[in-house]
């Protein structure tokens, strides 16, 4: 067999935490000594984390995959002929494109993830990058907004607000604001404060395909008349930070970003600002406060950020995934995107399988399949091998779904009907050893730790919630405490300023309702809390 | 019988039905668009942008609330003000929900009641249950709301996590911080930011750990807190509470009156228990302050009942003799006899009087009337001589009226704000807060000052330019700015051609374009880079609305009047006169500087700035007063001193001024005072001047009398009596008694009658009366037939002199120059916590911030002389020398040193010289050439002063003992 010319080792936070960095170093030394003509490319991850570190070699048959490879296994793999594209080693997985877990996905947004060198503009363009932007530069703002409207794209951060309508609001918003030094400007803010438990799709975009996000933000700017964008990035993503900074510099140097982009006469500047470790700063108004250098506190709405956002000016605040979907939509047309999915849930959703799961990673699917299909067919059940007990979808504020609800279709409306949320697409699986009363308690505790402290129901309610659940668990006046918990949940839902306090009752109520045994209640006595 | 004003029953505020004792939840909104909605079945129409909470309050529907207050932007944290709106989901907070046309709002139903009760239950689960012993008992919004929502139990119990053990902070002398009572509504934090603009407070921690913290979580006194009281005012519980209330309990009644400190003229509610003042609360209905305050007006009122107050009249034949306490009758007769005797022996002109900028308009009017009608001469002057006399001269010459052109609120419409020789964050703090608010909204700031004043450090402001000029070079700077405006075509030609005298303008334009006035030429004189001056001039010249504010750093110079003219020239040339947002604004130092000038205190002007030399004017006054008016202007204060030393001026009646401390060249003043045969001092304390007196007439504080003050924006505000005068008489009564004893009859029974007389004689006051003041709250003069409700903005259509007159402003260097012997320039000023000569503030806990005057100098000058922080340094000028402790400060520029004169023993004015403004004799306090060196003991003057002072206090004590 002929020597291969290119080896891929992912430079991705998950892969690196599993040894990819050590592998890349060993491999680099090996190549320098033995195969100087073979190129080592640090690609992004394909999101199949259960196979990371996933090594690929470029052959005439396409890219062949090996994984999961530990640094200790590398010498053996090399000896077995990795660089010749061996098919004999136990870690050999076949051609990457044939891996069913990947092949069965519908990758629109994540089509390039793991395929390209994230920082190579050439790679990006070879794989369809900047086609949408090229097109956008010749379109009117209204035409761009219309295209996004036609796509049916909804906010992927969790609130699922139609992106086109938000953009229309910002496009139509007057930016004249006497006295404000920023008067006349509009802003694009990318929410990259990915804080939901079990989520990593934003990170994957930024680490594996950063130009896609940049392209999406530029298009958003062209659509609403903004010439400046901020990526508000959580500080826990140092690699994403590094990649974004480098990508922005390169995009500017290549004339895709900055003044007079591609000779169009249009400008767009982009800046990364880091968060400081607060979950609440993923809430868009807190994010804006933090972005402006203030303490991250939830702002009352109205005014909507679309009208009075960053520095008091009209602002698009969209999640990474929302903006990342835009280049494809402009390239292929809104209708092409809307051809995926069902009902009012159109396009694809990158689900993130985590928790106690056998095959964790990113699964991009058109809306529609059931939760069960996702966790069983793709996820392969629990990693512990024990039966699944509950699934929490949509982050720490999502409901715990019992088996009876696993056939719910992955669709915003179907989930809402089940009292649950899709949120940012995080899916966390729990097996039957988990104490669901403790999980309910955890929901309140999470709120207690992460509340910004502005509104009373969230600030004090979460603390009392923990105490009340503790009393329920300790069977201290249990029935009365369950009633109190139910009322507290109502107070938090109706009284809280933002979704943090308003949605904390979701996991609590669902745990009480679906797993009454965990709270020591017989079905009849649990009626009050449900 | 005390005259109580009960704001609850009176109608205040110009033409509005706003009840200032109520809190409408969110601020009023200005909009031309009216929106109608339905709240609980009541049809309500309010300006667009108004919150549902405020709309309901205006309709008399009180939605429960805790974090909302109508002087703060809506915040939406307490969630008590939740409502339901037809067609909308959930229960939105009414404070953050703006009204919409046709909206139907429900403020009360079972679901809302339950939500509110449950939220309140959460609050109380982390709050002490000590209502009966709590200082806020009876004045606690949390308590009120718990009652309003019907909270009956706390099902969570009280064993959960809480803040009940949080440590108290008593560091501030006036208020305590008890975080165990805090409900984290952020009203204090927001008040510190939005109202005061200091940003000293923050919320530290998050979630349940959220707590109010001063500075970097340090005691209030160690933080940037300036003790303005806005946080205390905002607190709905007893977390931030006045120590006076903790000690005394809640007040039982209150009277609205006007602060007697600076020229801002804040309205306060004097809150009383019986005849004891327990709290001063800024009055929301006050048009000058809109419910804000500073550390002086809010807290420093304890002097009124200080043990040092003079409580009985006293006389003596010589200043080397002890005082003799006598009856009012005896003291008045003694005084009258002395004055008549001196006049008999030395002539009618050998006596005179000094009116006070701290007394009321009515009292000031009476003193000058006494001098003119009873003494029979024009030897009347006022302390405005030593502060803003150049303002009177300069503005009258150019614009035709001796007053600032704007309201304070005007600054909220300015785009570029120029501050020259003023330090508003210290000297006019409540106005500074509004200015800073405008700077935060994006207005640009230009500061011309030798020092880097705190205004330049305004948090969250936009563009700021500092022009750090050398003391004494104001005119060079303003000429250079005008040169840029004219040479770069930034003039408002339309305004100039319509509103200004063409010949005067042509001459000025020709003059200002001379190369010698260019920034490049002036750079060597002012020390300010030409580029900076050009940048500043362009900014101002191109501003939509450019406003100039200035203080004593403009007037107290040898060219003070020239500089005022230069400022007016610049404003006219750029068309920045005659509308909101622009103007020329003198910031007056004392509470009634404007009023004392208006009232005819100057020797050449009768009330209303009418010259004594004009026969028709004199004829009117003669007819009203029944005496002939001397046609010759009388002596100015410095002339009085010189004449006293010469022996031609023998008796002086000084009401409420401390010329021995506040006037320049103290040793010269002392020589003059000791030369007098009879010095009559009417004051609340034995001040420095009183130590040289032969008659002591106990004065009354602003709390003890009725009258009016006129602030820097020409606003006439009522001063209302809240307690009886400690010595039995209001100041105007004493002056009246003296007039009667001198044989000139005065028979006023109330200050309102004095105001009626003023209204008859001063054309700008014809429409002013106490009745109208009660009705409107306050009046900005001119108030006459043309402007029956007063005049907020002056010169809108024309100037009182018809066309505005440009004046030539040749820069002439002061004679007070540095040389080898005196290489440094001393400039003087004020600090926040002390007021003027300090007689009042030094007798309060404000002392903790500034218990001695210090000398600030640049590190370079200090190092050259081996001076370290805290060293005693001797300061020597051509006039004298004194000793102060050194403070090393980067606020100074090298070569310039600075001090204050709040403490008499400092002797700051021993150093200042007799140099003065060419037109008005306003002293050149701001420029004195000096040398400084390390020393080990006080100056000889300080030692003499101490010995003399100690003896005079003994004389006073002996009188009390007798």
C-alpha cells in the first residue's frame, strides 16, 4: 500500500481531553523522522465524541478512520501501518463517511465539522465557505431578511424565536439616539456563552468551523445594517477563544472581514468578548450588560434588545447555532432549509447526547424523529448498561422526561405540549440508579448558585426551594411541604424576571410528577405538587 | 405661633397636580403623544412611554411596589407590582411595562394577590421580625407592603438560610447601614448611580449572596461615598437609616423650606419632633433639586442647636473688655446712640453696613434700606463684592442683566458643557449630579481649571477635555477660544446679525482676530497646548447646544470682569444664548448671592440694579421711603477698610458675614476693624469678625425665620420658619428695631410685606408675592406683566438692553507674578463637606471629612523642597505668611499650589493680597505668588490669632456667667 499524504488529528477540546494533543505531538515527531512528506492536519472534530480521539488518513478510497485511539496505542497503530491506511488494526473503523452514526445524520450546519482544517480559509472555501456571503453582498437587506424568514429558522439558543422576525425588527428599528455616543449604529451579538449542562454544539462550531460563524454574523450585519459584531464567549472555552481570534485575524487579512469586504464597500468588524463564568450571562439581557462591562444582571423587557440592545442601540442577539445556519440558508435558499423538519420546526437541530450515554456526541437531524430514536439508535442507551430512568432535554431548566414521554417527537411544539423544552438541544440521560429527588433539589440549587440575584422569586425562592425539598426528603411535614413547593414553583414561574427563575420549576415539577416514589409520596398524595 | 407649612394640603409645583408626597413608581415621561388605556375599569390617558405603574398611580390606583421609585428608572426586581394585561401572557411587572393604546389592565384579582403574598412571604423569610423596635417603624415600605398584600404567615419558617447576622456599618457619622434589614431592591445602588452619579455602591455576589456593598466591599467611610444621602432617601426599609431617627424616632410634622448652604438652593422638608429638627429630607417638589441633596444640606444642620449659638445681645465699650449681656432694647439703643454720635462727630458718611448673602432677600433689602434711609448714605456693600461682583458687571454690560441665563434643568439639553473655574462636585454638588447625568447621556465636557477637578473623573462620561491653564490667564484662554471660533468660521452669523450691536461686534471681531489672540500665541501664556484650545473651541463652536458654567475661578481675578465679558462674547458669537441647553451660567457660592445683589446691596445700585445716579430712580425710592437718596455711590468693602484705617470711616453694621476670615489680606482687615469706633455684628456665632465687635446681635438661622432666597438660576424660594429664634428675634426684626431706634420708622409685621415693597420698587420683581410663591412653589425672576409666572430662560427674544454688546477683552497680565522669591502660585477653593468660612459646618460632624485646611502641591514641587505628605509647611506671600500641613496631589500642576479657607486658624487669607478686579474690586483670591518651605511651628499670625481668639471666647463666657 502507498504511503498516505495527510493524517488528521482533531484539535478539539473533547478530543484533546482524551489524548489528541499527545497523539498529535507523538505523530508529529514520528512524521518528521520517518515520513517527512506526510502532512499532519489538525482538523476539527466530527462530533462523534465516543470515537475520539478519531484519527483519519487520506487515501484513494477516501478518508479512513481509526478510533478511539489512545496515545499508548499509537505506536502499535503506526507499526500496523496507519500511514499506509491499514484496514487490519482493531481500531480501524472503515471509511469515515460510512460510519453509520455519522452517515445517518442530516448535516447542514455541521457538514464541514471535522472535515476541514478550521483555520484554513482555503479549506473553508473549497468546502462551500463564503458562497453565502458572496451572494449576500449583492442582495438587499430586506431580501436577506426575507430569505431567513422563508427558512423558518428559529433561535437555537433555546427560546426558538423566529430569527427572521427578530432581524426584521432590527432592520426596521431607527438607530438615531440623540446623546448616545453609539447613536446611528446597530450591532450583531453572538451568544456563545454555552452554559447548559451537556451541551457543546456552539463550541464545536467555533473550534471546527469558525469561518461559518463569522460568515453568518457578517450576513446578519448586512441584513440589518450593522457594521459591528461581538461574540460573547464563555471563558471556559479557551481553545475556542484562540481559534476565533486567529480566524478573525485571518479573515481580516484575506479581506473577508473589516473595511470594504471583498471590494464591496461594506464594512464589518468583529470582536470577541469573554464572559466571567456566570450562567446567567447566557440570558440575552444579562449578556448585554456583561458585554458592556457591567455586572451581568437581567434587564427587564421591554425594551427588547432588538430595539435597545448593546450600548442602547438596536441589536440582533442570536445564538452561535442560529448564526451558523445562516450561510447555508443564503447559499442554498430559505426554502431548501425549510424543506427539512416538520410543522413550525423547520431545518435541522444539532442534538447533543451527554450524561450516562454509550455513544455521546453531536447528532444533527431534521426535526421530527422521537427522543427514543435519538437516545437509543444514536446514543445506544446508557454507558453504565443499566436501564434509562429519565432524560433531561434542553439544559438544567428542562423537564425530566420519564419513559412514557420518550416517544415525543423532537419538535418545538410537540415538546411544549409535553411540558418540556428542546432548548439548545442538550440531551442528558440518567439511569435507574439516580435519585430523582436529589435531581429536583439540584435544579433549585443550580438556580440558587446561578441566579443573578435581581428578582426576589429567583433570588430567595431557589434557596427556599432547596430547603423545602430537603424537608420533603427528610419526611418533615411532607404533605404540607409538597403543597408549599407547588406554590413556590408557581411563584417562581409567574414572578421571575427571566427564564432562569421562570423555568427552574420545570425539572422540579416533572421530577415530582413522574418520579413520586423518589419523594416518598404515594400517587394520591402527590396530586398537590403536580 | 410657628407658621407650619403642610405640604400634604398645599398645592405645589407650577401648574401641575402632582402630589410630591406620593411616589408614582417611575419617573414622569415627556411625550407629545397621549395614550389611553383602561386600568381596573378606569380610563386613563398618559404620555406615551409612561409605565403602567405610574399610569395607575396617576389614576389613584396604588399597585403594591418595593423596588420602584419615581426618581429612579424602572428596575423590575421586586415583582410585587405584577399585573395582568388582556391578551398578554403571564403577570408582567407594571413598572417595566409601558402603556399601550387600548390596553386593558387588571391590578387586583385572586391570582395576583396570591403571587404578591407569596413573593412577600419570601422576603419576610429573610428579614428580622423586630418591627416594633425597628427605627423604620411607621415609615417602612416593606412593612406597608406586607400589610397591603395581607401576609399572615411565613410557611418557610425562619430556620433557613438568611442574612440576619450580617454586620452593621456605623462608620458614617450621619447614617447606619444594617444589611440584615436589606431586601436587595438596589434602590440605594441605583440612587447612587442615577441620582448622585458617584457609583460608590454596588451589589456584590450573586443569587442569595447578593448584597449591597460600598466601594470594594469596605465601610462606607472608606469608600467613594460622598454622603449625599440619596441612598438613605431611597431605602424602603431601615437598612440605610439616619442616626438622628435611630436616636430620636420618627418625626411628627414637617415644613418645606430652602437650604441655606450653596447657591443651588435645594428645597428640603424639615422634619420635626415638636420644635426639634430631626431630619432634613430633600423635597421632590423642589424645582432646583428635584429631591436630591448633598452632605451639607441633608445632614449638616446640627449647628442650629450648637452650644456656641449666641443667645442674647451683648455690648462692650472696647474689644479689650468682656462682653455685657443686655436686653434687646438696651443693645439696640446702645447701637443707635453710637451710630448717631459718630455721625455727629465724623459726618453722615462715616458709617455703613454690609448685607449678607446668607440672609434672606427681605433681610438684605432691609439692611441696605437702613443704610440708605436711616444712615442717609450709600455705604452698603455685600460679600458678593468678594465673589461674583464681576458677574454683575460683566453680564450687565454685555447681556443687559446681572444674572445667569438658564435654569439648572437646562443642562439636560446641552450637548457641550464648558466649566471654567468652578468645581461643582464640591461646591454645587446637587447641580453637579445633574450635570454628570447629562455627561453620562453623552454630552461632552470641557474643563478650564488649573486643577484636575473631580468632574473630569465622572464615571461613564463621554468625551472630556481638560485645559489646565495657569492661574491668572483666563482672559488669554477665552480670547484664544474666540479667535478659533471666528477664524474658523464657527460663528452663528444669523444670531449675531439679529441680536447683537453691529458696531461693537465689528470692533470685537477685528480685535479677536489679531494674531496675538491665537491659541498658538497664547500657549506660552496659558500653558495650554494650542491644539487643545482649538479642539475645545471647535467642540463648543460646533455644538448644537453649548453651555458655559463658571465659578469664582473666573471672577476672583484682576481681570474677573473682563473674563465674564469674554464668556458672554463667546456665547453670543456662537449663538448660545436664549434657549434651553445653552447660556452663561454663574454658579453662585452662597445661598443668596443672587438675591443680595438683586436687593440693592451694592453702593451704586438700588434694588433691581437701578443706579443711584439716575434721578427718576431716586425719585421713586424717595417717594416710597420718605427720605432723600444720596445720589453718590457709597463705599465698597475694600474702600470701607481703607477709610477706616484713614480714620474717616468709624462704624460698621455687619449682618451675617465674616469679613475677618473671608476677605483677603487678613492683617489689613484686622487693622481696619480695630480702627472702628463701633463695629456691630449680627451673627449666629462669635465669628472672627465678631471678636473685633462692640455690639453682638444674635442672629437667627434659616430654620428660625420666614423669607426668601434667590438661587443661582434666579429662582426665588421660600424659607419657612420651623422653630423659634434662639434669641427671640428674626434678623429682619432686629434691623427694623435698629431703624426705629435711629428714628427711621419701619413697621413690617411679616417678611411678606417687605417682599410686597420690593415688588413695587424693582421692575423685575413686580409680579412676585408670597401668595404666588405658595401657589407656584418658586419663581424665577424676571416676574412681571410680561412673565407672570417668571422667566426660566432669559434673553429668548431680545436683551434687556435691546442688542447684545460685545466687549473688548485685552489680556493684561496680573501684577501678582512669580519671581525667584515667590516662585509658586497659590490658588484657593472649596471642598464638599465644609461651607465657606465653616462657621456652620465646622459645628457639625462634617468635620470628620475635613478637620483642617491643607496645602495641596504637586509631587515635583514637594520633592524639590523636601516636603513629604503631612509635613508642616510655611507659605509666604507679599502680604503675609501662614503654616499648613502638606498634601501631595497629582491634581495640581507643577508650580501651582492650592488650599481652602474653611478653618479660621489656617490663615489662608493672611497670604492673599489686596489685588482686585479692575472694575469691581473683587479680590484676586485665585492668584497669589508664594514660596513654601518646611517649618516646625505655626506662623506668628497664627499664634497671635490663637491668643486673641482665646481671650475673646473668655470674654464671651464671662458675659454668660454674669
